[in-house]
C-alpha cells in the first residue's frame, strides 16, 4: 500500500529533524565544555589552578581487573549460590548491592599505582594527578611513561592523557591539547619542587613512532605530552598528537608563596 504524500512529507521532516539533532547536540556539548575562559584569556598562563584531588584509596593496574569487570557487567549469577525453595528453613541470601563501576574500581585497587605529583596546564584549565604508568592510571589522572626522564630531570619526560572520556571516570585532560600555542606554560609539582615548562611545538605522528619518547639533542630538559589523534574514532586510533615543551625553571616548593 503506497503512502500518502502527507505521510511521506511527515517522515521526511522527522528524518531531517533527527539528522539536525545529531549535529546540534554534539556541537552544543562541545560548546558547553570548551575552555573558553582560558583559551581566549591573554593572562591564562598566570592563572593559579587548584590542585587535583589526591586519591583517597590506593590503586591497582586496571589491566589486571578489566576482564573481571567485563564478566561482571554481563551478570554472573554464580555469586548468589543455589536457589532456596519457599518454606526452606534456610534464610535466603539477599543479592549484593549494586556498586558504581568507578567506585568498585577504586575499592578494588591497591598500592600498584604510584602518585608522583600534579600536572597543571592553565591554558586548558587542567589540574590532574600525575601517576607512574600509562594504563589504568589514565582513568584517574595523567601518566608518566616509565623509562623516560622524571619531571625536572635531564632527558625527555613523557606524559600521556586521555583525549576522550576515560572509562568510568570520564576524565579527558588532554581533550584540547591541540589548542596549546608556543609560550604556553605547563607546571609539574614533583619531588618537592615546581617544574615549569614552556610549550615549543606540536605535531602529529603515527602511533608506532616511538622516537618521540627518546631524549632530544637540541633540548636537554624536554617535556613531551602525548594523546590520541584524531579525537573522533575507535579505541585504536592510528595517530598521536605530540606537544613538546622545554624546562624554564625549577623552584623548591617551600620557596614559593602559597
């Protein structure tokens, strides 16, 4: 049975409306979350951000528990034990209370994660805890790549962060990393000192280009920030956005005015 002209127009209008919403909603979300106040503030590098909240629990590498969480999300009925028939003298065991996955992640964690300090990027209004490691650590902050220089030390200090919402926590500290420009400031509170870096350059490499982790001959005290590129894509995006900075000062924290 052929549809009437009026019905076809109605369906077409609905399709156009749905398509428009698919465009408007993401753009609106982007506009709301865009760091307008800092990106377009000429004094953004002078803004003093609050410290990231230090974890209240200890941490474990998420790699070790991700499969357990995935299995749990499909519903594991074995945890309830055998069924109890009505009238049975045994008391029925109530099912465990539902727990927020992120809370479960924190409660399950132990001392595997090492908290190094705090990283701030005033231009992006970013203040995140810095952990040693770049796997599950990125769920709760940013991560220092093991084997690279530590903050403030000679060599290439490499730090990674999520550009899209991290599992459970939703953290995406490097979402607008491409908005940094030469001269922008990055600070790292580490080992009793505040290390200040100045952005030099940004570029994109393939994910297999491990040379970005190596020390730089032309910059003995370098900082390299790494995140996925492009923003939109699957879990295994092909490129990495690189932001390079140089160390310009290191001051003991006790000498810095609060």
